[in-house]
């Protein structure tokens, strides 16, 4: 076989991945054959190594099959957030120069709008139950040969940042000049860190179009483990799947922890999660209080990491280390950390500044040399735009995103600290803290709160939350006002669309 997935020869009928709600299961043999069929279709469409493909799919069986096929056809594949608007998708498809666009049949409005937007030579297929007016990806792939293509090459994802602070940016790495099946940088990095391997039963509760769920799921499969993919996240359902499937590994974001912790205590304790050996979490800073509660519940199995879609560096911390360095996201396991001021000068231990990595993998923003340059230090180091500090032992503590910093009366205020505090309040389900216009100070602090109970929203709770902050924070950090939003715009992977919240309060340019 051109691309021998682990387990195919010894256990060809072992399950490579399963969809939790539909019940569909795909064995390693089936995945190998279906990936070959995808590669065959790509070549039949004239798509060659180095070309680009875009996908707008919900979590479904064909998602991973398509990615594994592209992985062996040498193409760049961009997996797009299914919640994006037509204009946002149009921008990304044109920016990446896609030769093929796949859209889920479960997104009928997008199917119609995008088909009208894009004309030939872009190939357009609908994945799933297809109306007669559109060509079926399912039918085309299922009719293709299962033999490997003659010119197989290692493909690579080219994922777009989630666009929380502006237009999405395509993160492009140099494509490996190797045949498919060779261990990739991600396999070599993630496998040992999180003990992924043939005995791993991994739960992926987040959308696969995001970097971490996609890359970790594919890595587990490449190392011979089994992935259980949730079509969408539900706190109780996730716990039930852990119990039913004896899940050993899972990856989460802090908002998922919050949702699970806010289930009734009796419900949480009724579910057996003892099979879990590793609970990975990332994507957003985890409030210390939330992590402490998860450790009390699940034990010292949490492993946190800090990285971005760019993967220019990687930090990791075990539960045992974290208990000695509470609030840290770990030490660098890939690359070297540097903390710099606005002039690019390195800062002493303990001082907060822009976080850079040196000696890590190189990337660029596709067709955007200006943004690439903005993320690059004069010495060649690169940054994701986060503010952080190092302790004497080299552990990194994130403070906030530089773009989210509030400057009020000349004082820098980092919203993350305020958000972490408010999330600990029993009447708060979610929160965004932003700077809003103030004639005297330039900006003032506002909290936008999603309450646990919708009917609680009102002046009494607003004042209670302001008083709560005043009891724990310096007065200049405390919100001067609280607004309520019953559904804050949070990405399913945990990132808050804070720019969308902030823009409500600022005049449009």
C-alpha cells in the first residue's frame, strides 16, 4: 500500500474513526480505500500536487476521508468554519486559489449561494444528500478506483485563522517533499507528548474544521488509535460517550470545562470517566479556578498546551507541573521563547510583553507579506500576538491578546483577568470584557455577560457583578457597566469573537 495506515496489515477491520451520533464506523481498511478514491477523483479533476482545495463541511464521515485523501495527493486543503457567511467563504476560497470546493448538503443556503458565486473552472461538489442541480461528491468518490494514485505525494492543511481580530489569514507551511505515509512533523511532535498510539480511544468534541481537532484526530489515526467524533458538543453527551466508549484521551477547550462543571453535581457524579488517561486542553486560556475544579473531578490527567494554527512554537504543561506553576501554559517543547517590548527588546523575567518563538517551524501568511512581516521580529522570531511573561524556570504565563488590551487613562488593562473572575460567578455562563469609548479616559471597561438564567439579566445582576469585581480587583480594572447577551458569539472551538462584541460599541470607520 502506498500509505500504510498503522493497523491495516495487522488489524484491517479495527475502527479508525466513528461518528458518535450517526453511528457510522470506518475501519482502517475502509479509510485506506476511501482515501485512495478521493485522491483518484482529485487527479481526474486535474488537481495536482501543490494545488488547493477548500471544504465547508460539518462534522461528518466524509470530512476525515476527504482529508486523508488530500493528504496523499499532495494538495493543500483548507477546512472552513461552517458558520462563516457567504462573503467570508468567498474571500477565503479566492484567497487560497482553490481548484475544488466541497460544501455540506446540511448547509443548503450556503450550497445555493456559493454555487451561484463560483463558476468554472472551480469544481463544486455537494457532500451528502444532493439535490439534482448539484453534483454529488459522494457518488463521484464512491465510483472511483480504490487503487493508489501513481504520483502520490504528502499533502498539507493550509488552515485559516478564525478571524477574531480581522480578516482570516491562511497559514502556509512548506509542503514536505516526501511520499505520503512518512511521519510528519505533527505526528512526531504530538504523539510522544500526549501518548497517542494504537491503544488510544480519542474523543474529538469540537468542529474538525479547526486546527487542533483536525490535526490531533488525524495524528491519532495515523498512529493506529481510534477517534470518536462528536457531530456537535453537548456537555452531558460528551461525558456519556466517555463512559460508553471507555475513552482514554480527549481534547477540550475551557468553555467545554465550564459547561461540564455547571451541570448539576449529581449528574456529573453519575457518569464514569475513570477510563480517561489524558485530557488535553488548549485554544484559550483556562481560568485557574476552572482548572482546579477539573483536577478535583478528573484527577491529575490534564495536559495543557499553547500553540496556534501557525504552529511556530509549542508549550506544554502537565497537571503536576501546573500545580507548582498555577496559571502557566508550560515551557517550550518546540522552539525557544522570548518576551519582548514594543521595540522588540527582550524583557527581564517576570515582565509582560509580546510572546515570540525562535528556532521553530517556519510559516507565512498566504499572499499576505505585510501580515507575515508584522508577526516577525527583526531577528526572525515570530509571534501569534499574545502578551505573556516568563518565570525564572522558563514557564510561560499568558496575560491576553495584544489586540484585546484596553488602554484607559493611559493604563493598560488586560480583559482576560476580569473575564476569568466573572466566569467564577455562579450566575455567569459566559462573558466578554471589552473597552468602550470614554470621552475622558479614551476607553473604559465594559463586561458583556451571558447569564446562566436568562431571566436574571437586569440592573440587579449588573450591579452585583460590578460589586463582585470590586471585591477582588483593583478599581481601575473593574467594569463600569455590564450589558447582557443571551448568546455571546463564541467559536465552537472556544475562541470568542471579541472583535464582534467590541465593534458594537465603537463607531464604524
